[in-house]
């Protein structure tokens, strides 16, 4: 979808997504010492807010002006100091080797574009920094529920791991997510990777 489409979606509801952070993301981030975090495709800022509340220095980036405005308003309401940037991730150049965590949650874009974003995400990691990606898995199309219906924007954990050649892959697996009112879970791809310290 284009930026204008996302702006319309975000403008149509008070909250397009849940206020609460994704449970899988919370589990993956537990135990990490706070540092600098970069939340790519941050939407309304639910994960940026969570991270800032835990003591992280957070930058959230999204190309929807409406989503960023909502994220900024929430951070003010919760008295959290978060830098939000409205930018297209295909043209956004994060500070290299500067972040202890890069988070990419439900960024569903065509594979060629995704590879560009992931290359920038990996380059933004400091030594020893972690990248956590969670998104709709390709198998969700036939076996899960919800999510995009275009296979071009879906992927597998192995796809993502292969697109992060300079990082150490710590986890690449499918996870199941309960969906209210559905008779089966959604299937997500989870990848956690780290930039070597040496």
C-alpha cells in the first residue's frame, strides 16, 4: 500500500492496532540491557513506547504522517522522550553502527524493497547489537488467519535469515499467534540476529 492508503487507515480509527506491544516482541526483548533502539515501521508507536518505558533511548520511524502524529501524541501523554521520524524506509539512512537494538515488526513490503530496508537495519546495529524481526509468514496465507493476501509481501524465517548475511542468526522460526474469534492461529516469522562483537 502507498503512504496515502496508510494515512487513511490510521485516520479512520483512534487506534489502528492494539495499544499493547506484541507478546512475542516482549519475550524477545526481555533480558536485553537498555541502550539505543531503532523501531522501523513503528506505526502508532506501541513498541517504541514500551522500550522507552524500560529505559531505552528510542527512535521510531514510519512513513505515515498520521501514525507518527499519533505516536508523538502518545509519547507526550505518557511523558516519554521518544524521537519519531516520518520517513520512507526505502530512503531512510539510519546512523551506522549506532543502535543496540533494531526492531522491525510487521513490515510487509515486496522482497526487493525488504532486502534494502534490512541491509540498512543491519548496518545501523552497533557491535553486539540485536535485530528482532517479526512479520506475517508465507504459510499464514493458506494455514493461518488474517494478514496480507499478497504472497510477494510475505516471507519465511529462512528468507529473512538469508537476507542478513553479516549478522549471527540466533533464532529463525515460526510462531503462532492467537486471533480473537478465529478458529486457528495466525502464523508469524520470527528472526533474532546479532552483530558480532569482534
